[in-house]
C-alpha cells in the first residue's frame, strides 16, 4: 500500500512540474542556454593533463613509496656510471631500435658502421637557444671525468670495429653479459635483440640493436632544453631512416607516450563530427512521420541540443574547478548520448499517448507524470554508480576524473531535459494543436483546399484532421509512424509466437555459452600501448621491443637499506640466495668473485672488508663503476660502515607476459617480508603494475554494490518489488555477456573497458526498467498480452535511441587509436546485448516466468457484466416507449 501511495505522490509531483513548465516555456527554454554559454565559454582555454603516470598509475601503491625510498638513498645524480638511471625515474631520454627488413646481422661490418654513424649524428644534435646552441654534450649524464656516458653497446661496437680494422679474431661478444677491454662486465640483454649464440654464450648474430641516450633534467631550463632535444632526436632519426632505406629504425623518447596518448583527441575530431552528423540525421528521421502536423523532427534535433548543452556545461565546470582534459573524455558524450536520447524519446512516446483534444499544458503534465518517474530513477542510478567511481575510493585518477565529469554531465542533462526539452515539447505541442506544419510552421490547409494543389504540395502537407478521425480511432493517429506500425502490427506478434520462442531460448543458451567461454579468459590490460593512437612511435617501438628484446625482464633494482654484516659469509650466502635465478649485475657478486680469485677469504673482519672494498674501487678499474652502488657512512672512531647498497637483477622471463612480470614482483615482495635482510625491489613499470588489478576492479566493484544497494531501497518506491528483481537479473545477464564477448573480441580489462562496464549497468537499466515495469504492473490479461503491450508502449523509444546510438558509434571504429577501438567495441557490445535482451530475451522469457497473470473471465467478473440502462419516454398519445442502451 505504501508503495502505491508513494508512486501516486511522485506522479502527481511530476504532473504539477510539467504543468508549471508548460506555463513558463520561454524561461525554461532560455535559462539552460544561457547557463551553458556562460560556463562553457571557459572551456575555450582548457588545459591538457601532461602526466600519463598521474592518470593511469594507481594513486596509492607500495611501488611509489619504494620509489621515494630509492630516490632518498640513491639520487639520480649518483647513478653516473649506471645507464639504468631510469630504474628509479624515467627522466628524459631518447631511445632507438635499429633492425633490418631482411633479418640481417646487425653486428656485421656494414651495419656496425651504420649504427656508429647514427650515433655520431645523434651526438651532434643542436638545440638553439638565445645566445647558445645546446648539444648532447651539454645536457647528457656525465661521469667522473666530465665526459658523456654513452650506452655500453656503443663501446662494444667500437671495440668490434677496431678488432676488424686490426684483423684481431679473438674479440668475442657474449650474451647477456660481455666484457670490455678495460675489464668491465656489462649487461647487453636489452641492447642486443634477436640474438643467436654459439657455445659458451658467444654471440653469432643479432637482428636488432638498441641505443639509449639519457639526459639531465635537474632544473626547468635543463628540462625544456632536454624536451626540445628529444623532438630533434626524433627528426634526426627519421632523416637518417630516409637516407638508409634498408634498415628500419624505431625512435622513442620520454615524451612519446604522453604525445601519442593525447594524439587520440586530434585524430578523432573529424570522426566525431561525422558521428554527430549521423546521429542528428537519424534522430530527425526517427521523430518524423508522414503526417506533417504530428511529425516531430525538431524534437529529434532539440534532444541532441539538450545533450550538447549538458556536456558543455559539465566541461565548463570541470575547467573552472581546475580540471584538465585528457583523451579518456572522448567517452563522456557517448555516455550522455545513451541516457539523454532515451529520456527524450520516452517523453515523445508519452506525448503520442495523450489525447489531442486536451490543452497543451494538460498533455505536458501527463507526459511528465508518465515518463519522468522512471527517468528520474535511472538518472539517480547513473549518479550513484558514477558518483562512487568519482569518490576517493577509486585509485586510478583517469577513472575518477571520467566518473566525476560524467556525474556532472548526467545531472545537468536531467535538469535540461526537464526544462529545455520540456519547453521544446510545449512549443511543438502548440504547433500541433494549431495544425501547423512541423518543419515550416505554416498552417496546413483543409483537405478540400489541398485537393486543388499539385501532387508534391499535397505530399508535403499531408495531415489528418480531428473531424476526419472517428471517436474510436483517436488513439491510432500516430500509427502511421513507421516504427510504431512495425512493432504493433508485425514484431510483437512474431516474437511471442509459439514456434519462435524455442529458437530464442536456443540463441540465449548459445549466448551464455560463448559469454562463459570468454569470461574464463578475462585478462587485465596494464599495457600502456592500449591507450594511444595507432601508427605512432609508441606502438611501433613497443612492437619492435617485444619482438626482439623479450628474453629478459626489465632491469630490477635490488636495494638493501640497512647496515648488514657484509663481511659475514652467512650473510653473503643469504643475499646470493635471495637473488638466485636472476642475472646479477652486481658489485657484490663481482667483488666476492674478485676476492676468491685473489685467494682472500670472504669471511673477513668488518674493518678489513670495508677497507679492501674502498681500495678496490680506487685501484681495480673493473669495480670503479660500482662505486655509486654503495653508500658509506663514517663513524666517530673513523670506522666506515656500509649503510645501503644496491644491485641490478634481470630475470629470464617474457616481458610481453605482464602477468608473469607481476607474479615476479609479488614473489620478490613476499621474499622481502620474510627474509633476514631488509631489501626492496623497484622498477618504474612497477608503478603502473602495483595494485593495478585491485585498483582497476575497484570502481566496477563499488559501482555494482551501489547499484544493488539503490535497487534494494528503490523497491520501496516502485509499485512492485519484483520489478527490481527482474532488473537485477537482466543487468547480471547483460554484464556477463559483455565481459565474455569483449574478451573474445580481444579487449582486455583496462581503465577504458571498466568505465564502459560501469556505464553498461546504467544503460541496461535505462532501457529495460520501463519495459519490465509495464509488464510486472499489468493485471488481468495473459503474460503474452502484457509483453506485447510493454513493447508497444516502450519499444519505440528503445528502438529509436538504439538506432541513433549505433550510427553514432560506427565512426569510432575507424579512428586510428587503440583507445577509441576499445571504446567502440565495449559500447557496441553493451548496446547490442541490451537490445538483444529488450527485444528478444525478455519478451520470450517473461511469457512463461513470474509474475503470473490471471486470464480475464467475462462471466465471473462482476465489474465487467453488462448493464442495461432504461430510459422511459412518453409521447403525446401517452404511449410509453422504452429505449434500451447497452453498455459494457
């Protein structure tokens, strides 16, 4: 009883709101336009988010804490001899992979000379500034003798060239550790790619070589020069590629990911314009009909204007509050399109059900009472689910900002539909009541006058007048609309046919089977190349890197951050045991081997160990480059202690397998907790991977919980709680299918796809809730009858919004970007699967599942018995005549 009272109360409130808006249409039409112009004007000076890490890396993660600890122990300027300075922070750098189209050996004489020539060209790059030209020598990382540190592979190639010039045959390159002329052991696992080895790890050939140039960025001027040097670096490499067409060169810089991420917005512009044109065309067609008076093409256009005004207002608010634009915002208009269009089409459908002899204000009041309750509940669902995603519980900034923008846009869209679109409905209502043309607003002549006009004139001004319509046919004046006619005369009878139902059930079982197959193969996508434009430096470089340099994991830093007894042989064994199975690029292991070769015991007293260690750095050249890997501390009694140290580890693993790399990180983390030695491990890629799975699933998980929570409590607002049960089951079925099919379509579970899944919850409720509500609340007739009635009442609005949404999505498929590709595939699956449920699954399943309907029995129902009204009439001759009027 309480539900019915609340339901009637809300309908009454919306009815009065509709009447009030119809009484002041000019104000409610102009106010949203003025607000949008004022707020949207600030968007002309929007700012772009530059930091990809800020957007896509989990905000709260152990990896960021570890990075701060590493930076405090080993600042970047201490890593002079180590070209793994990006082990702590990527900084500024330029990288280039050189390979051949014909899989040639890049270590032969021709390619060696070519690579050294490229190296020379890179070191001569100049960045002009007022009064000075900066070269690589001015901004490179310097060693102790104030010369630029270059990649170790350059020294290897130079020694190889000298060996060939002097006809020396004893020079050999080993993999992944090789030794230089000065005795240093250097790691080349990430510099030689596609390696074929002889016995004892001697390199026979290499299909690719990678060079890296690290730059200083210690202040703003230095960073600006380094950024321009990176741009010149790419131009130089491209020019070198043109003059040497037999080799393929892939440049990459620290700015490439950011530029290619934002490039999606630029390459999408003309496709979005095409999408807008298609949606406008389809919306106008969906609102048009042959009757020129009852046709509403302007409402189709004004529905899109309503959505555009809301989106512009949200963009202005985000910009005024300090928000920055990023490419993920491309999905916001499509979120608005799905919700806003259905709301406007549902209002138009309700308008068609009102009586034409009513005043416009009364018709508008009925429209608001009929459609605004369900639209308000679905809008509340959007606000709750995206609101949870915009909360601090969301650990990925890109997802949080997207949800925040969507919440603001959805809220203003709701307000603008109530005001702007409602006022537009009032204006077109007056045009219809005055029998004016729906496009040209010209008075339509009566049929007798129209017969005298040419055929084309009669075709443009075809309309049905009220005096031509019989009393029983008044409700059918809109049946000339193509979609109304299609659903009422053909589709409803076909989908509920007894012979069609088994095939629909079979299709649903196939749908569930394929969805389950895909669901069991869901993978998390932490690869940053999935969010950038295609045919860019990031994609080309990443593809080449995964092809040629996937034998070893990224270089992982192993940091011991306590003063341990390095001179104790048991501690030494513990450290070596922890790093067992890795390729160690370590001062620790090298020094122990050095002592063993000298027949010196490794179990030395503390003072002897530290003294010999410091002397080794000064006297032994092969250890000089390890000096920055140890932090010494001098005590009051002149004793020297080793307070921290580091070594570099490389695992024999497939870098393309992100799960394997993530498992490696978690294994090392667990080991650091249980080990006797306090250590941490770090690599910049860990910032993106750490807690990525939990951070990625958190917005979807929280949104699902909030949606279920809202559905549970809204059960007290709707007329029947069974409606919410059916909505929940439908949402589960749709989301399960979307996740399964997007996996089969090679879409990983990343930031973009998770946001789409959150939207999918709301899109399903948007389209299915009115359909299910009409069916559940229906009484007396059979289930099949109420399924047909629900499709006739709400099917047109669902079909109209679906057609407009799909034609708007299609241009996204052509955008050369991985981000928009993911966006298109997810949104297309959401729209298609929801449409499949609305027009096939639900109409069939509801015909044989609860709630039950009682068949109408004419004889036993006292309310439907025939009544005889007798009217007694007496004529002049006093003859009584009884006129019997039968009413049912």
